[in-house]
C-alpha cells in the first residue's frame, strides 16, 4: 500500500507514466489468486496504471532473461554454484567471521559446475548514485551473499536479475521502491552496465510501514491488509490516509486521490 501511494504520487508530481509489472518470477510461490487480488485491490483504491500489467512469467519475459544470461555466459561472467546457507555458515565458523566479498565460499567459479545456482561475477568495488529521496548513496557491489545469484536452485530467475533486464527493455527511467532494497542497488547498477545500459534509472527508495519492533509487515504473520480494511468499512481514501500516516511524515510529493 505504501509503495502504491509513492508510485502514483511521484508519477502525478513528475508527469510520469506508471507501468504495472507483476513480478511473479518465483514459480513456487506465485499464485494466480495473489495476482488477481493485487489487481482488484489497486482498482478499488483507484490506482490505475498507464501501462500493463506485464508479467515476468510470460514467454516474452522468460526469453529476455535467457538471452541476457547467455550474453553474460558468452563473456565468461556466469558460473554454476552449489553453495547453500550451510556452506556460508560453515565458512563463517571456520574463519571466525562472516563471508564477505566477491565469489562464494565454495570457490565455485573455479570448479566448472553447471549449477544448481547460477551466479554472475560483477567484480569488486562500489557504485554510487543520487537517490531521489535518500540523497547521495554509495555501496559495495558484492557483500555478504557473494556474487549475485541470477538463477536459483529451483530454476527461477532471481528478482535482482529480472528487474534489471526488465527496466532496460521496458524503458524504465524511474524506479520507486522500499528502502529495504537500498543495499541491492549497487549490484543492479553494475549488472545493468554489463548488459549494455549506458546509465541507470533514477532510484527513489521510500520508508516502509513497520511494526513497533521495526520488523516488516507481513500477510503471513497476520498483519492487516487492504482486504481487511475494506471488510471493516474503510473507504479507499481512509486506507490511503492510514498508509501515509504510518510512514512517519515521509509522504509522496502529491498524495494520490487528493
């Protein structure tokens, strides 16, 4: 809800179009019912996209991801990896510090593996950008998770990979998303450059609505969603107001539905 308010608010303020992209790259977790509920909630709230919806699960998208991965493979940047969370934990125990940096604990790039995970070597160093809300930002391209995973052990293309490919092919110039993805931005900027993007999109990372203990809200944990507020008689304007109030004063330049 907070993200929708920011996306449509910033679009209104800047005269930008909104592309509705259903990020259903995870075939094990995605369900048609989730997709339908999201679209229904947005319609009820009055958030109408200018373009879309487009889905990462469709054949055109899947072909684009495969082509991008092949380009990276041809340049010698991808490699199979069999590291798991247990591999990272074992390395940390043996070395008395968490894993950090390029590669992976299993040194998989030198082992000639086919998978099950596919990583891309982005190189070391940092990327800097001017965030539309946070301001000047800079971060390491690789960190505690090692080289970027672009395909998981279930055969799904990863979120970080899909959105970079999509932003380029769908001509996305402004990415509005939660601040929990701030640290993912350096790797995505680097990956975009490797895939031929001459300049990254503008990023705007907004605050999230959190519980009192600081943790993220979650439907699986029983947190109240749009459906529950609708059922108790709240209007669309009420729901938007509640979301904006929960952001602690950091609100879009133009609040939707005003």
